[in-house]
C-alpha cells in the first residue's frame, strides 16, 4: 500500500542503552496490529533486534527499520542502538528521520546517553520529543525525571502526557493539550474518564508550560496569551508547528511492557509530528526521482540497501544513477522492511522508506537518482575511528578469509576501517571502542567462519643518527676461481631535508668505479628498512661515498652491496636514537573531569598540555602526546568522564624517545625477534 506524503511519519528512537527503545517500538507494532505478539528483548523475540549478535547480547547494535499504520497514517520507526560504540548507526537514522524521540527511563533520569542523543538531535537539526519509559517500575518517578529533563535541556521541554498517580501506583494518564484524562484499559487501549481532583493542580501547571511554548509559535497566540485561554484547535496547531520548528519538545510517558500510554503516543505522532515535507529536510513529491541510502545490510548471501525517497518515487522497473561512482543501478525488487522481514512492493513514494536488493556499486550515504540529476544529496558524516587493534586468524592461512569478511562487514558498517600496515606488517582494524571491535570479531566467526584474535597494534617507530660518523665496509671472499671483493668508506650524516636517505659521492681518483655507485646506494637503501637499535626504519640519513677500493676481476655489484651493508652496521657508533610518533590530541571533556584528564595526559601518557578552551560547560584540551601511549585512550577517557568525553588524535611529527622508553622499545623488539625466530 502506498501512502501520500502527508500520511507518512518517519521517527527514530534514540537514548541510553537499556532505557526501553526496542520495547517501545515493539509495543507500537503490537498495538497497531503490525505484529500479533509482544516480543521481548530479553527473550530475543523483538522485531528490531534480529541480528544473531543482538539476540545473544540482548542489546541493539544496528539500527532497524519497522512500520505500522495508525488511523491511516504510516509510521516508520527506526530503532537505534544506545551504546556509544554505535553512534554511527544513530547518525544514519537521523539522516532520514523527520523527528527523533529520546527514550528515557523514569528510574534513571537524565543519563549520559540522553545527553549525547540530545546533542546528536541538535546537530541534525531534527524535531524532537521525549518518551519517559518504565513508569510502572519500582523507584520510578515521572515528576523527578521530567524536571531533570527540563533542567538539562531547557524550556522547550514541556509535558504532553503525564501519569495519574494513586500513591505510588499509576492509574491513568492526562493529555495536557486537550485537558482530558484516560484510565488504563485492556490491551493498552486508554478510555476517557473524568479528570481526578488530585490531578487538577498538576494539569494547570503543565498546561501553563505548554501554553507558554505554544504562544511563542505565533504572534496572534502571543497576543492572546495571559488574557484568555487557547482553544484546543489553537494549541494543537501550535504544538505541530512548535515540534516542526524545534521550539517545542513534547514529553510523553508510559510502560511499553504493560502497553500503557503507547496509544496516546501513537495518536500524537499521527496528529502533530511533522510529515516528511514539514520536518526541515527538503523533499519534492513531484520532482525527478532521488533517494538517499542510509543503511546497508550485508552478509555472505548478498545485501539490502535501505533508502529514503526525497524526490519523486522509486519503482521496481527503474534504472537510477549513483553520482559518486557515475554508474547505473538497475532497480529490480524493492521492499519495505519490518525488521528482518522484507515485504515486496512495486513502488516507494516520496518521503517513505524502502529497500532494494543486489545493488552492485552503492554504499551507505550514496544517492540514487534520475540520470538528469548530477549532484548527490548530502551524505552521512561519521566520527573517525579511535580504537585500533591488530587482527589475526587463530589458525594460520586464513588471512584471506579475514580480508573477505572485513570487506563485507565494511559494506554495512562504515564506522570502522582496516588497513595492512606496510611498516609493521600487521592488519590493523580501527573502530569506536572495544565492544565495537568485539562484535566485528564475532560476526567474522558467525558469518564468515573465521576465528580471530586481537592484539595491540605495533607502533611504527623510526630510527635516526645524531652525529656524523665515517664507516668502513670491506668484503673479501676467496673461493676458487673468481673471488668477491669490495671496499667502501662512507660518511654517514644526520639530515633534516626528508625522511628518505640522501646518497652522494665524493670519490676522487677512481678508487671506486662509478659503475659500482648504484650498487652501493642500493645496498644502503635496502639496509635502511631496518635500523641498528631495534630494527625500525632508519630516516633522515645522508650517506656520502668518499673512498674505497676494488679489484678488476673480483669486484661486482653484489660485492659492493655487501660492503655497503657492513659499513651501515657501524651506525651503532653514530649515536642512534629511536623516534616515536607524536599526535595532536583534542579532548572535549566536562569541567568536572578536568583534573583527572590533565593528570592522565601528563603522568600516564607522557603528554604535554598546550592549552584549554571553554565550550559551553565543556573544556577542549589540546595536547601533544606520544601515540604509543594512546592505544587504550578511547576506553580510559570514557571511564574518566562517565562517557561524556570525546577526542580526536592525529599524527603531527616524530620526536626522540626518552632514554628509559627507548631501552624498553629495544628490549621489546629483541623479544619479538626471538619469538619470530622460534
């Protein structure tokens, strides 16, 4: 069934892990008849958590698309993960949602996840609402949670649905905008009842909050505010405008497991939430076809590309162009998604969400459009990976299986990267944190049949000399017939022009024939791949061949390469030192964590703080730190700031290591070489 754009609502559920997003989505599907049973995350029976890892861990790790019909309005629901390692999934959902619903627990109040979700909603400029969940549980408090939300997020937060309490027990709900009261009915169906006396003062207080916010949406209402009461139509109209313009953030409440308050939430979504043409993202119902791919589901059998139509419509007989690759994609089978279940349709209309299978050259964030359109739609910007580990197969010989698996996983998860480090000869995988990498490893095992182990990634150190040294390399070998002979004198000097070795010659009188100069240079360049202290590349080296000797019969290119390598070994006398990579750290942290962070940077990580800048209740700390000390920083910063901190780290230069650190690097390298030899 196709829906017109005014009958479509696209919402995403976001918030701290464990606060009930998946349960809320499940109750919405059940109440509207989209499912015939109420699944539970703890049992692994929900529509949205269908991935094997989600069922095993009992958490959401990817966003999931579902839909239901409420009174002729199609509500597309995107359930997102609450754990910080999967923030990229939230950004994908916000790219196509026309409103975000922050789900908070009445037991936990304003959590770090709620703060982060609110920030993401602001960055996406998305209309927002809040659903306070789990109000039926012990030690829950709607009132305390609502006040904490208002204190944290400001006056735009105002109540739309609030519980009716009889002591500690919830007996019904009030709908603030209409001043109606509802008692709890069977199967989640609320039925209207007279307003209880004990709720009249609370209703008046909440109605004043809502009226004040409503007045700010319209000059006529502002003139009327304070002198006479708004009509129901006026306040509901202002509510819709205020949500779309982000000046009103309505607060709902209920219990997803008991099905309390969910029907009032559905009623508000259908009645007041913005349609795709009202949510701030440009859409064109009559334009040429254009769609944004916001998620990819990939496995060993193929892939689904999930999209939102932002112009025209997508039908199953189209050929669309991907402007990024300039390739054509044949649209064959198209679907609407109900979790893992795909329902085939013939068209997806403007503003709606759909999916297409078997695209050949399209990834998440790409545009699919009519060939006449040449400019892609804005894509999805992800945070850079900040936690890296070396990945290896448990059983040697399965490196190719890892590569194939990672390539497939990268099609559906663009928040991690993997690279073969040419210097350290390691395959390094980078993601948002330890849980992220752990889940990727589990998927490699379950989907692609390869077990892997993660170990700390090696640091790409360098070596250089600090003084000029004249070295002598002499190679002489006599074996019957032609022998081998070469003699070179080379002056090694430190230089600052560039990392690669500079070779020069100052040979006079033909002591070394010019035709052997290239062999000397080649021999030295091969040697610089391994330094004389710990086997790391030798950089910023200048080698000047200034003298030597040769034999007219026994000298050869190989002999001069060998002589050059013998001279190179004498660099141990040129005051060599190990260089370590230094990174520029930009850490955004709460004011309260400043002392712990400063101490951690200077004492634990050998860093130097360069400055601090205030940024709205947060501090941005700029520092230079050895990158060897930063492997666990993503985890440690999260611990030190209770998850509120974030950072970026980028390489800026190499610097000499302190003596104590250098000796440890040498000892570790020696142990590694001995282990490899065994």
